[in-house]
């Protein structure tokens, strides 16, 4: 049981706040009040333990440390609550994004009709067709980006396992996620893997770096152009040129939006300019 002094101390605002935050705080208060008697017993000893305690002023230092225990407990509890709040906030954000995604998918036909209603009646059918084709191309870009990132993750895991880099699976997964970001994503994915490989030895770091350089060339000039050729109907040369032009004009944002913008421009040019008037928006 707690001594009476602890019960009296627990009536102070500090102890009341701590006990409301965690039941463990009360036990900390009890221990803090009992420490002086334990230290005093040590300092009256005549053996080397007592001499050491008196020489190092153990009573003052230990009492100060123990008196801070309730504060540390409260701070730890606050950190735990903060982490829990962050996790719950992330779950709520994912749930919100999912709900909004479903909502926009269900509302997409109506949004298309509203956008087309702002055009003259004789052109609404063609405008609706252009919007539908543009949405399909943008969806193809997203699916192509996911495909290249998945390939990056799998190949990186295999390569790091072959090189015998520690934590190959999480590093490969990070490389795949970072690959979603155009231009700089591959470098963001490579840096942690190369640093971890260097902790094992310079040769491992060099091997990991060479792999990422080779994979970047493979993705930029072979894998990505072929995937985007099928998903957004752009030639490999158009994919490379669009990405370079977008990155040069607007940096990261330009590189991110280059391919969907290029695909949308192609749809607009084909359906508005190249289709003969009077066909009603049908393709050639």
C-alpha cells in the first residue's frame, strides 16, 4: 500500500492530473515518496556502499531523478496518445479518400454531361466523346504508372537479394513506391538501398548503385514507353519526348502531368480537328 504521505501528495493538482492520465502515475508518486528513506538508509552504512553513496551525493541525484518520474510518465503517455492520434488520423484520411473516390466515380457521367452542356447543342455529343476518351487515357496513365512501379519493386527486391543487401524486401518495396514519382522517384528509391549496402561494404554499395543506374535506363527507354504505348496510345518516342519537355518546362509537376496532358491533346486533336465535320464524332 502507499504511505499516507503519498495519499496526501496525490491530492495535489499535479498528481490528480497524472492519475487521471494513467493509473501508473499513482504508483510512481508512491515510489518517489518512498525513495528518501531508502537512500538515507544507504548513506548511514559504514561499508563501501555507504561511502560511495555519500561521496557521489547519491541522495540528491537519485531523489531528483525519481521526483521527475511522474513528469516522464505523463510525457510518455502524451507521446503514446499522439502516435495513436496520428495512426487514427491516417486511417480516417484513407477512408475519406476511398469515399471521395467512389463518389467521383459514380458522379463522373453526370459531371461529363454538365461539362458538355456548356457547349453548343450541335457539339455536345462530340465533346462528351472527347471527355470520355480523355478520362480513359488518364486512367491508362495511372494504371501504367502502377505497373512500372510494381515492376520496379519486384526487380529491386530480387536484385538486392542477389547482391545480399540487408533488408532487401522493405528497401525494394520503398523503391517501388518511390518510383510512382517521375524523374526523381528512382533516385529517392535508390538512396536508402545504396546507403544500407555501403554499411556491409563498398563493393555492395557499388553493386547496388550500378543496378539502379541500369534499371533506370531500362525503365526510361524500354519498359515505360512500351507500357504507356498500350495504356495511353502514345508511341515510345512520344512518351520520352513528352516527359522531357514537361520536365524542362515545369519541373517536377511538368514531368508528372506530361503524359496525361499529351494523351489528352492527342484525343482532342483527333476527335476535334482530324474527324471530318458531319460524322457526329465517330472515329475514322
